[in-house]
C-alpha cells in the first residue's frame, strides 16, 4: 500500500456498482458545516419561541409602533361675576401658523415670507417675526411676544386674523409655503357694564416647554396657561382635561381604526365675588380722579381702589391705574406693545397697584397707633398736647395735615389728624423700651400691633404677585444697615452733589444723615419711632393691606383673607364654594376698637379732616367712617390716601383709595371714596 489508511481486506477489489463513494468531511469544510447546522438549529428554536411564547407580546409591540395619539384640547372655563355675568369667556378666532422647516430652509431665514404674510394680514412684521423665535433664544422678544411652545409644532404667528385675509393665504400655497390657517378658541372679554378688571382677570399664553414638563402629560405645546391674575391662580381648574384618541395607522400614515378614545373635559368656571356694575364704577371713579389731579398740575402717576366685604373678606371691586386692555393679548401682542406695558416711563400698566405696589400709609395708619399707644400705657381718656411741632432727637417734627389744637383727646386727634399727639405717644413708648440703648429684641408695642393687623406680610389673596410690604422695627433696621452700609458710607464721603444743585439745605441734611447712618445706622432711633406712629419713615403697605386693616376695625377685630373667587362651577353646573378664611384676630380690646370707630365716624362729618368731601351724604341713613392720609415721599409729591367703612351702624364694606403723587388725601382720595360709596348706595348693595 501507498500510505493512507490500510485496506480492510486482503482479497482482490470488486468493481464499484453503487455510484460515487462518500467520504467524511475533513478540515475547514467540516467546521463550517457544523456551524451551519448549529445556527440552523438556533433559528428553528428562536422561531418556535417567537411563535409559541412571545407571540402576544410582539403583536402588541408591533401594534404600538403603528399608532398615533390625537389630542383634543379641552375648552377653558369662564370667569364670571357674582351674578353670573361673563367677565372672560371663549370665542373662536382664526389663527395663522407657519411650519418651522420652511424657515430653516429659506436663505433669509423666512423673513421675506413672513413679511409677505404680514402685508396680507395687515399686521406689523415685527409682531409676526417675534412669534417665529423661541422664547429664551438669542434675539427673541420677551414672552408672550415670542413663541413659547414646542419647536416641533407649527408656529402660531398671528391670531384673531380676519378670515377673508386668511383665505387669501390659503388660495396661494405656492406663494405662501408652510402657511396654515386654523380656527382656535381664544379668550374673549365681554366687558359687562363696561368693566375692564384686567389686573384681576389676567391673561393667557401658550404653554412653554417648562409648563409641558411640569404638566406631566396633562399639557402639550398647543395648550394655553394663565400668566397672571385669576387666569394664573386657578389655571388648573379653568384648563380642564384634554381628550385623547389612539388610532392605528398603516405604513402610509392612513388611519385604519380607533383603538381607544377619551373625550375632553371642559374646564370649570371661576365664579367671583366681583360685582361687574360696581367694578366698572370703581374703575371710572379712579380714572376720573387721576385725570382731575393731573388737570391741577399733579403727576398722579399711579392709583388704586379696593372694596372689601368686611364680614368675609370678599373682594367686591378692585381697580388699578394705569390699566390696559386685556384684549391686547388675544391677537398676539407685539414686543413694542409689551415693552410699553412694562415700561416705567409709561407707568408699568401691567403692574397691579392694589396688590403689587407699596406706599407709606401716612395718617391712615393712626388707627393702629391708637391701640398701640394704649397697649404701651397711654390712657384712652387722657388729654394730649397737639402743638404745631415737636423737637425729637434734635430734629423738628411738624404737623403735616393739621394746625396746632392745644390739649385734645385721642378722639379729636384722629378727627383732625394731629401728628404731634402721636409723636409724643410714640416717643414716650420708645423711651420706656430703653431708647437708643434698647436691645434688638426689646418689646415694641407699636410694631407688635401693626403686625397683629397684618402689616408686613401678604394677605394671602387668591392673586399672584402680592407684595408683603415692609414693617420696620429694630431687627429690620439692623439687617437693613448691614446690607446697605457700604453704599451709605460712600454717600457719607461724597455727599449729595446732584441734590445740592437745586436744594442745598436738603443735600446738607442727607449728607449728615448718611454720616450718622454709616456709623450707627443699625440703631432704632427716636425719629424712627415717631415716624412709624404716623405711617411714615420706612413703613410700606399695599392698598389691599390697608383695606384689610379697616375691615378688621369695622368688624370688631377679625382678619379675613381677601378672596376674589367665591367658587368653581363644574361643566355639569355643580358649584363648589370657596369658603371664607379667617386668618386671625387683632387682639385689641373691644372698647378700644369701638373708640377708634367712633372717632373715624366724625372724620367724615363737619369739622373732620374729610368733612368737605362727604358733605351731603345721607349720614342718618348710611353713616360712613374713614381716615385721610397724606404720605410724604422724598423728591415727589405726597401720596393721597383715604380709607373708610360703612355703614357704621352695621359695617358691610371697606373702601380704600390711594393716588401716588396726588398730594392731598382730603382733597383727592376722599372724594373718590365718597363716589364709590355713592355707587354702592345707588346699586343698593
């Protein structure tokens, strides 16, 4: 043999009769074959698993890949006055949209297209162009003039469009690529009785990415959310719940069947305590008051009025001036218009002077100083010197609203608004506390009483953006000094040359004050204490806070949380009331409160500081009590105040009016409050 394997036999070989002889695979070919057989086995096994074990799961997954969820947006709820009159409702508006991809593909970023659309719609290019930019990106205007929605949906560049103009766009798709037109619900303001109430009602804008994320699936980029006022405060109730329909689609994107459907639930209506008739009258009175003050040469740059129900804290009317038209947001506000509404030079019309602005309360604060003085040891029936002036700490403090009356009681001091009586009371209390050497924690009855009336903290009204105001005391003075010491000491070195150009005496006083404050500005001085007693110095309050104070005086000492909304009305008509909330009591003895009420009742009568403004009111049928205030503000005209409640026989309403740079409380603010009470009487409220 020649090698290889030996033969099994030794005899001669027979000729092959059964075809080619099979040989066993050897080498690489054998390995490959084994692998192929193994892989085939795995495939067969996997197919069996897929068909027998995983079939149901994969069928479900395949179905989900070919489904789409269609959102049906809920209709937003209305805002109503207490009689059911619609203050905010819904109306369908024509909206023009633009596909973002068209902007990205255009050489000029889409400017020419948007300019052409603006020309057809008769709207400013800047307004439409601002809407093409995502809020927060470079060059974008401030919300809501920018686009605050998702970058993956068509951009609503114009709302409230004339349908006939919109039709022109749709008829020329080759000229206006990527432009769409759709009807959408938008907020509408019926203005019953001519009411505005913009600062109370608020406005809405499209949801931004942060809103959508916070909504956890309840919101998408096409929803609107409240951005101020009641629209923001009760946004979740007003918004309702969106509907969702899940459909199956084929590879072409055609719907083949509806898999599930959940209808939208409309939002609830917010029913308010507001009376549209009184609200409109209050707004008109405030506007007329400002106009008259300006006609007399006064700046009268801002004003506010509020009417509270003293029995439960209900806000029956509240107005802020300057105001704005809430409709300005409906059709898409331009960046220029938004700037105007936010501009200090135009009075910041978007700011509510009722809740968001603070002023020195001046003599309206004396209703707090009387019980504070009594708590400090003064006799309610005592006699006090109403001199023309009083020197405290080397500084002369004068009567601002009255002349000297000699020895008078506290009743008379309130009626004629004698400052020097309150200076003496506060100075005596300050000395009893330890004067300049008193520790920061020394008990101060004046600050304590103010705090008990709610001064220095937000009232909790159901409106966003409320200011807490400022209640200065020893602790606050020390904190403020630490925060401002560097600037104060710089002024001590440089003085006030800009003031000296027009008022050298004032500049010298300010420079001396800066020197003192640089060294010992943390001290609660006698001047701080006496200024506090007449609502001046660093004290700052909102008109709403003072309305709450006078409500508590009127009702016997109860603090009610001011509330605009009275309930939520579901789509089926069921109303869920919002219960009044008692937030505390002032802790002032009943006889002291009665004493203050009796004195305030004489302020509006002949001989009182507001007697002229209230001449002719039927005091026998509807007696009203009140207090003037004229707050000094450095470098400006004084702030005019009047706070009142009535009828004194059974108090129902507290009314406060404040006019910044209105000069005189008795001449400017008191007549305005009188007119509001006239409206209350004529409306038989």
